[in-house]
């Protein structure tokens, strides 16, 4: 029976040329996320808070908008911060777009 090193993904990610391919893939996913973000009410703000950041073995799409969870999954609209919920606002599921 064969054996696969449990760190194979880490080893492969560090090979020459792999990191640039990972960056290209992350940029493609970011473009999909940005296209979906363009339909959001405050799209300019949201788009300016989406970035691709490098880490040790690759790249990640990073959302720095402090309201990303509410934007993504939905939230109750309230006239004041602690006021009663007025209506439910569906999320735009932008995080999931970055995963496909």
C-alpha cells in the first residue's frame, strides 16, 4: 500500500511556480466576489474592503469590512442600533461566491 506524506499540500505549495499559480487563482476568485459585491447597496465601501493577501503557503481573499457577516448572512434592519427589528434583510452570500 502506498503512503502519502500528510504535509504534501504544504510541500507542493512551496514549489517554484506554484505560488504564482495560487495568486492567479485567488485573483480570479476575487474578481467573482467583486462582481457580486457590485450589486450591494453600499458596493463602493464593500469593494474597497476586499483584498487578496499573501500568507506563508499561498493567498487568501480577505474581507475587512467589519459588517461582512451581516452583509453575507443577513441581518435585521433597525432604525436605531438597539431599536426593535423592522424587517429582515437577506445576505448576499459573497463569501460563498469566493469558494466556488
